[in-house]
C-alpha cells in the first residue's frame, strides 16, 4: 500500500505543478498493469484531460516524466499506451514494501482502538427442540467469519446468539419425553442432549401423524371433504391439544412444566456447546427468547401509547407500514401473545441496553428478507439509532448431493454427523496420498480434524453467501484446486522449508537491504501479498467472506507457480536464498491470517 500512496501523492503534486490545479486523491486511479504490457502499476490519465487540455498521450508523457524525475526512488521507468501511463516500480521500492509486510505480524489488518465503532453480529439462532443441521453450519461459519473480518477492519465486535427456547415446538419434545421417555437422560442413553431431545421431537411428530390419519379417516366416513377432514384432524388430535395445554401452563409459570423445560433445555445446551466447540465458533453473549419476548411486548405497548402503532377491534396490535410501500404488520395477537417480530424488538432493546451498538448485523437466511425489512423500519420508529441501517446478512440454502451423508432423521443433515464424516474423509484421503508418513496416531487425528473441517468451512465460505449452494464433500477434500486442503498443504510446505532452513542454521534478518536481489516473479508475489489489505477492506465493506477465501487461493497459486520456477533453499546465491525465505515466510503468515478470518486452522505439517 505504501508504494501506491507515494505514487498518488506524487501524481497530485505533478498535476499541481504541470497544470496549476489541485485534484482530490479519489481522482487518482491506479490499477495493476495488464500482463501484456510492461510495468507494474497503471495510472488512468483520462480524468486529468479537462485540466491539462492536452491529448491523453501527451498528458501521460508529461506526468510520467515528472514522476521519473521527482519520485525516482519508487518509479524506475514508464511507458504510455493511449490514456494509460504504465509505471515500472524500482526494485528497491519492492524490497522496501516486503520489509514493511515482514515487520507487521498482522499486515493488512487494522487495529481495534478504544474509539473503534462497536458492531454486533447475531448468528446461529437455534431452536432447543433439535440438533444443529447443515443450514446452521453455513449460518455459524458465515457469522463467525464475518466477526473476524469486521474486527480485522478495526471494529470492536460482539458475537451474539438468540436461542429460540420457547413455544409449541419445545412443548412437543417435552410432552413426548413425558409420554415415552421412561426417564431417559443423555447419560443413560449415551446420546448428546440435543440429539436425545431431537429424537423425542421426531417421536411426537410420528405419533401426531398417526392420530391425524385415524381422525381424518373417521371424518371422511362422516362425509367431510378431504381438505376439511385434514384440517379438523390436525386441530383435534389429542397430542397437539396436550402440547397447547402445556404451552399455556408454561406461559403461566407452572412450576412442574418450567422445571422440566429447564432440565431438558440444559441437556440441549450441553449438546450445542459440543457442536460449537467442534465447529470452532463461540459467542460473547447469548440471549434467550423466553426473556426477550416480554421485553418486546413492553416496547410495543410503549409504541402504542406514543401513537406509533394501532389496536384493532379484536384487541390485536399492528404497525401500519403502508407509507413505506409495505402492508400492515401484526405485533401482538388478540390474546396478547407475541409474534417473532415482537421478540426481535425485545431482543434489540435488551442488546441496546447492554452495549453501545453502532451497527447491528443479523446473519439469517434469505427466507427472512421481508421480516428484516420490517424490523428495520420498526426499530427506527422506536428510536434505535442503528435501526434504519441494520444489516440483514441474507444467505441462501445449502444442500448435499442426493444419497450423500444421510441424516438420522432421513431429511435433515445433522451438523455433528457432517463434521465427523468430513474428518473421516480427510483421514482416508490423506492416508491414500501418503501425507501421514512418520506421524504419530495423535498427529494424524489432529491433522485429519484440521483438514476435514478446513475443507468444509472453505467450500462453504468461498461461495457468494447470497446464492443457494450444493456442498460436495468429495470435491471439498481435494488437495488440488480451489479448496481448503490445497491452501493448507501449501502453508505446511512453506513451514517445512522454514524448518529445514533453521536446521541448516540459516538466520533470517528482520529487514532486507535495499540492494537485495529480486526478480519479476518475486515482485508479482510481493504485489499479491500487498493486495491482502484491499481484500480485507473489501470483505468488510461488502460483508463477503468469499473475497478472503478467493484471495487466499490466488496467493497460494502465485506462490506455487513461483516455487515451481525457483528453488528457495538451493538458490544460486546466499542473498537470493535469504530474500526467498523472507518472501515464503510472509506468504505463510498472510495465508495463516487470511484463513483465520474464515475460522480455518492451518497445520504445521502435512
């Protein structure tokens, strides 16, 4: 970045001296020179033609001559192609840039200070009636990565989760456990708590469907039509009535129901914690809908008093959004119970009391686009300073190819099963490719974990989050191509080179001399490393982890091409060897830091 900054300052000075006018920094457009032209950076001259009142070629020639004379330590030469000024950067300037990169362990990332803005990111949002599934995997990976990227852009970040721990779906699992559980616990069954509760949710559904079928057959015999018989059977089935009765008891703080609810939820949370730990994600603060829905009702009632909302004849409370081009939105039902929107308002209120939030980002699937459009308007009406500018990080569905990794329920792919299968696949592939020579069993297991989860995370995060995607486990484990293992293997290869250098007693200096030898391929590599800062900034501005993934892939390809063409430890001269070791060490550093922004570990050996 330092080279670009010096050139931009010099171009501004050139325009002032040559044409007598000050120009803003944003007018100076620098880009990487196209590969078929000589040079490293290209200045687009067209914006200056109104000022110079000369042809593009003449303007470019004059600015080029000025830069070569007044910025000789950076500009070695130039050539003009129409309205483009191609600049060849002096070798010493590239060495200086490499020294700058080398001196900063977190090159490309901005520090977080006391005055940094506070960004809160909500992700995960599970229900406590079943384990996390493939959709949650994409959600958690996106949320965690986004948090790392926002922090790398100089923001304070609070990672938060809202757990849906109340409602009819929770009561279904509770009722099924009471009826068919025989006191079963995670300890007695040997199952993770979230899986155990999920099994009872499935059991409820199975028995409920059986009751519906029996009642529907009876109603059809009585002469009802198909649709009416189905609807009546769904409403009249004894199980669903019992579940609703349990929900009413929960709402009324019935001590027995509440005690059962707390016990079963505690099993689920212990199960979730294991899954989150394996996935490598965590939260700074967890909110629970059982606490936030009452806060939401209070905020809606306050808004009602202020005339922000209105009450209908049936006692329900609504927001009129017709002025915003939307419809009317229900906030409280006629019986006073809350809807999801009310809960989100309550959660926002609690969060705003807990933290001085400057920006709020919700990582939620694209089926909720309308919900967040409405929530933004309502929070803004209620006076939340970040309401109007809340970010809904909307992402698409993720699916597996048919027949791959069937889940225990047969419909939803379980997150724990998916991660276990990825680690198993990584182990098998690494064994087949001979990657585990001379390693202990413990090392093999750890590297299989790092590679398997890295493959999963990278494959999901490299895709534009807004798109639906097909996750192909086999493709993701490939050690070639745009995959996590390809990047991890390159990192491990560089670390192996550095260990060999250390074993040979080679000392790597903190700074290279200005006359350090450097060739075109090495310059390309320095230029690509320097792009990391832009990749981090772009990923933060566009909320796009995919930008970091693809940058890491491009840097890996660039290094592998260099490594194919040039030896590092067998370089022709000692000076070349030292330069290349500094280059390699910094490629490894940036790959490690870049992959960490995606929540991906890199192994020291492979």
